[in-house]
C-alpha cells in the first residue's frame, strides 16, 4: 500500500521526466504592429485593417493553438521578427502556458523569419545561410540543453512560385551542416518545406528544372528506389532519413490546404539514430496532425481571413500544426537513466525485445483471408494480386476472377492497371462493408494480365440485398438516369458518380457505363462511377 501511495504521488514526474513533444506550425504571416519597411504590402500598419487591434487578435488566436497543442518545443514559420515573437511569448505567459526560451533567424531585409519556442533550456542556436537573395530563408539550428544533446533544424523553404532548384539549395545547405555534426548527435528536421513528402513522384513540369531531383526525396533521401522509407524498412545506404508522414495512411497525409488542394508540405524528418533506442528516440505512432474543431470552417481549414481587401480578425492559419513525441527512457539508454526511471520499472514490467520483434514481423495471407479480417494490427504480405481497375490514386485488386475484390483507397498511385504484385499491407479497414487497403508497399512486380478477363458483365442478381459482390468492378451497364438512380431492365439502382461536374447528366438520359464498382452505403448497394470517362450518353 505504501508503494502504491508513493507511486501515485510521483506519477506526474515519472511520466513527464523523459519525453519531449516536438511540433512545427506555420503561423501564416505573424507580423507585428510596427512598420519596419520590409512588410508585405497588405501588412503595412493601418492599411487593409492591419492595426494593433487586429495584431492582438492574431496573437490571441495563434497563442490558443500553441497552448492547446502543449508541445515542449515548437518550430514556427512566418514570424516577422523578434518583436512579434516576444509579443507572442508574453501572451503565452499571461495565458499560463509559458515558453521561457526562444530563438529566431535574423536575415536582413526579409519579411518573415523562422523561430522556435521552448520549455526546455537552449544550449545554443545559429542561422544557417542558404543564400543572399530574399527568396532564400535561413534555416534555424537550435541545440537543446538536454542529456544527451538534441539538435533541431527549423526550415521554411522557398514557395511553390519558385522552381525546385530553389528548394534544392535549402536542402543542400541543411545536409552540409548535418554532416558537420558529431557522429553520434541526434537531430530533428522540421518545418514548412513547400515540398510534399513525395515531391519527386508528382513534381509539376513548371517546377521541374532539376531533372526530377528534389529536396526532400533525393537530397535528404527520404525516398530510396522509388519508395518512401518506412520506419521498419531495412535501408542499404550510408545517408538517409525517415519522413514521419510514412506512419500515416496516404489519404490522411495533409496539414495544409491551398484553394481546396490538400497537401503534406509540413514535415518532421528524422535520421536512423532516432530509431535505435539509444539516447533520444522517436516514440513510434506518436506523429500526428493537430485537428481541433475550431481550426476548420465549412469543411476546410479555418485560415486567417482576408476578405474584401481587409483582415477581419477571424481564423488562424492555412496550416495545421504537426507533432511527434521523443523519449530517452529505455533500459538500453541506462547511462541517461534517472532514479525515477529505475523506480518506475519496479512497478511496470518491461516488454521483451523478442516479443516486440515477433509482433512487427509481416505474415503472409491470401487475398480472401485478408478480406475476412476487418482490420490488421501488423503488416501482412499478399502475393500475386492484380490491379483490375485504377482511377487516380485508388484502385481494386483481385487474385482471380472469382476472388474477393479489395479496394485500394488513395494508395494505388505507384501501381499499374493490368499488373500483378506481391504487396506488403500496413493498414486495412472495412467501410460500410467495403474492404479497403489504406497503406502498402510494392515488394515485387510479378506478372501482367488482361484486365477485361477479371471483370464480369453486369447482371441484376449482383445487386440483390446481400453482401455478395461488394467491391467488384462490373462492365457494360445500360439504362436510363433519373434523380441519382439508373433504371436497368425496369429496376432502379442507386448511382453515385465521384466526379463533381455532373451538370450534363439530366433525368431521362440514356447512359452506357463502361465500368463501375458495386458499392454499399447505408444499407443499400449502389453503382459507383469514378470517372466521367467511364460514362457515355446515348441517344
């Protein structure tokens, strides 16, 4: 009983003694209420309703997010200067969420800088010069006064208005400094990179002036052999990194929205020595996006509002904060182990390494076996599965014409229709009785097929009130459209068309649907069309 009382008294200390939450947040032009001559034109004092009152509202809103996020260290992008940072620090202190330590870059003539707020004492910090032109922002390098030392690089790379070569310059300056660190030094790279985690896989023609060499993918080496480095991957390279977006299902990889286009241009990137359970290490599964309800409005990010040429004092930022937890309390790190860590182990048994390895091993399943499982807790390997249908980054796989069909939801970009693969599946769920894979890796490209032989002709029996055929792709559907239904041989079937531009679709139209999926929504089967190219209007 005495031990239990002592444990309860010390529990807050024990839980907090060895973990740090590290975050990154683009605060969207946090300018102060002083004219310095370097402001953006719409942030000149007393124009566009930018004044001391609006500045205070902006500070209040950003402080609310930071307080509720409650990270130990947070890298900030788009802070005008040290004055704006100090005002934010002061307001945070008044709000009882103190960040007594701070750092900011000091590049002259620049409208915005990168900064850092910390509850942990800073050992030292300095600016890393990227270039002298105004479109190159310095990188902030901060080393925390922790045991062992932990270095953080805060980045804000050139915007998408610049070509990829501008971001390459930032990446190379960063790597040059990293290679000067002591060999055992652990570090975290974070910020707004204006590059997606898979930039080189999707780079636009107007930005590609580097022959598909990109800052995050190629220079930081978060992609190797065309695949994102996942935390369980065995990488054969002397220099590489992990982007923590790799832990998140592809369809959830976003923290920024620009005119409705969601993207993952904010990142937290770590080196391999943050996975070795020595010194500081990343706490797996802790990476996330901060998504409080007030940060959204009408289904979109509740950005700082500029309307009719004026700032309204509403909204927050066009970015959401991202965060991850780092710890150094395992037994392997015994030289940094405190008395409290040792005390804690008297009450909490340690998981054996052999057990953890066993849990992380991938097991092999057939596609039909995988379909019987609602979700998976560890990776699964499926062999000889074929992509029978693909539209955009979604698709459908089968292992034979009569096998179960499983949906690939926003994770099929690297797969080709008509190709068969061995796949490693990381995440699977069931959505309204439709089996969906959300995250995967290609292990091997094994064969080619004729897609049409895997797709059955549509028959009315397929739409009976049962769970058979859900997920299947069917072909050659002819009928008359009316109010979201298609009448085939006198029977109405619900029709859902994914693409929004459906104005040409009028009641009474005769339709020929080349391919559709049998879906299931709210207790009713439906035909799902993914592209208008799969529909022909007939006279």
